[in-house]
């Protein structure tokens, strides 16, 4: 499959849910993170470009903050120019888990495999989408992309270290995370889905006893969380990724 950024048609039974309904508290700019500009375009536009370029799915459901006209317009524009893809917008919930559930409810019944992706991982390369979707297609019910942990990590209680986990066994987790749709729906129906400590869908799978497989992630799939991450994303776009021609929309 071509590695360029042209928009490719994906598999008809694969859907991607892009969660973009968060408020971006840690970025601290006073607007939803997906709406923040990076090299002149919103993080949501960067994220959707990656999703569509990956060519793994025909259906993309974008989960937005309530009443966000700017992001609704971004999705409408993408829907217009995304040849061969169906791009829908739905409203998210108070937690990431609730937003994923809103996306799941909007997926057409024909979808059998779901990739859940953070809009905040706006520069995720197409190869990560492909590795995840290929692993699910090969029969794994839950697949997550991971990268090695570079820092030494401590478990702390109060202001005291209680343990130092073996770094060689630790991985940092990224998105897209890929799942068999029915298994993901069952996991979201379980008790753990109300736990505010749940930060990704793989945790719900683990709580339900489903085996979660890992594939290689990519440093460029980092999450824009803080102001420093935004600076890094700007630098990546300026220096590494040449500007992509955009179709005229008006
Ligand atoms: N997300 C969502 N709905 C929520 C919370 C988060 O769709 N209620 C999405 C975010 O838009 C983001 C992804 O989940 O793409 C990962 O969340 P995070 O990085 O925590 O984003 P925010 O919640 O927006 O940031 P913060 O936690 O700093 O407020
Ligand atoms: Mg958050």
C-alpha cells in the first residue's frame, strides 16, 4: 500500500472513532484542545488528515464538544472532501469513556472492527493505523500501539517512593487502539466503564478479562497534552513533514 498522504479508501467493515470532545485543561488555552491551531490548522484537522491518509476505514465518527460550531464546520468540510469515506460528527460526554461510547452508538451496524483514536495524537503516522488494523484483521480482539518508556518510573505514596517497576517491562500506550466491535461494546457495558480512573479502552478490555495485544507505536503518535507538546508538534510540522496540498473548499 502506498505510504503517501493521498486519501485512500479503506475497508468497509472498519470504523474509526476520533475522540475530540475534551476541554484541554492541561494545555490551558481556554478552548477545546481539538480547536487549538498548530502550524495554522486545528489539531482536529491534522488528526483527520492522518486518519484519512491511513486508508484503513471507510467510516470515521468524530466526537465533538457540545455545541462547537468551529469543530462541526471542520468535520463538515472533511466530509465534503473525503472521497470514499463517510465522516460523521456526534457530541461527546464528560469523560473520554463517555465520548467513545457516543461514537460507538453512531457507528453503522456494518462495522465489525473499531479503531479508537485521540484527536490529540494529531501527528500519528499512517503506519500505526495500519499495524493496528492488520492485527485486528488477523484475529486479535484488542490491539494497542506502544513505545518503550524512556524515564525511570517510581510508584509513590505521599512523598515516599514505594517501588521502582522494571523499566524493560513498561510501555507507554498510544492510539489508535483497535478492537473487535462486539467485544468493545461488551467492555463498555461493564462496571469499569464508570470508573473515572479509566483512561483508555484497553483498560476496559483488561477489566473484562480480554487479552490485549501490542504492536509498535511511533514517537510521532505522541499526545499533545501540555504547552511543550504543542511546541514540539509545531516543530515537527515545520521541519519533518512537508506541507500537504489541501483541496480548495470554497
Ligand atoms: N476526550 C473526549 N471527551 C472527553 C475527554 C477527552 O473526547 N470528555 C478526548 C480528547 O479530546 C482527546 C483524547 O480524549 O483527544 C485524550 O484526552 P486528553 O488528552 O486528556 O484531552 P483533554 O481531556 O481535552 O485534556 P485535559 O485532560 O488536559 O483536559
Ligand atoms: Mg483529559
